[in-house]
C-alpha cells in the first residue's frame, strides 16, 4: 500500500526508486496468473484515485504488460481526457479481446477531438474489424486530419469490409485525400491476396 501511494503521488523529477520496485514486482509475477491479476488490480486502483498524471502514466505502462480486460473499468475513463488518452491507449492497445476494442470504439464518440486520431491509430493497430463502419463515416467527414487517419486505418485493418468502404470513398473524398485512399486500397488488396 505504501508503494502504491508513492506511485500515485509520483511526479517527474522525484526519485524513481518506487517505480523501479514496482517494475520488478510486475516482472517477478508475470508467470503466475493469480499474482499477475492481483497486481494489475492493485495498480488499476491507482488510476481510480487522485493520482498525478505521471503516476497514472507509469501505471498504464505497467498495465500494458500485465493488464487485461478486467482492468478496463479503471483505464477506459482516461480515454475521455486529452491529457490522459494516450497513456490509456498505450495500456488498452496491447490487451487482447473484444472488450478492449469496444472501449476504444466507445471513446471515438466521447473523447476530446484532439485524441480521436490516436484512438483511430490504436483501432488500426489492433485491426479492429468492428471499427470499419465508424471509420468510414470519419473518412468522409470534414476534419481532414481525422479523415486521413481513418483512411489509413481502413487500409491497415484490411479485409473485405474495409475494401468495400474504401471503394465507396474513392470518388467522394477531397482531392488531397485521394492518394491516401488509393494507398489504403493497395494495402487491403495485398492483405486479401495473402
């Protein structure tokens, strides 16, 4: 508990000893399921309190290693704030399972606008097929940055659904995005051919 309090109050520039101890604690318990789960829950509890931004960032890095869908209730709210969305994505992006996909998909509609491109990139890295439809809508939207990210994500996700979505976009996007659509279509074609 003392270690968790030190992590929660950690700010960049302070001694890293508590963080190093926690990293070793995580590393030593990776192989034991019960211990791993217990440590993940303990660390996730730090996110639900009044931890510093630096403390939360450290916890998210550790949860990227040992966290699971069980820890999503503590991590997902961080997706809603532009200041913490990237650290939450880092943790969630590495978690297997549909619940992690769902948390990222939910955040598309609820997070700060500046965090949307990052959420899209995480969905692309996870190759979340369920993201094809909402990404298609954003690819045709007015925000050029989000549209470009969504088009690239469709290419990375691949599959028949992404191919259909990109075909629909081909003639309807701004000229500045047309090359991005073509590149994404090539990626999808390579994926389908493989």
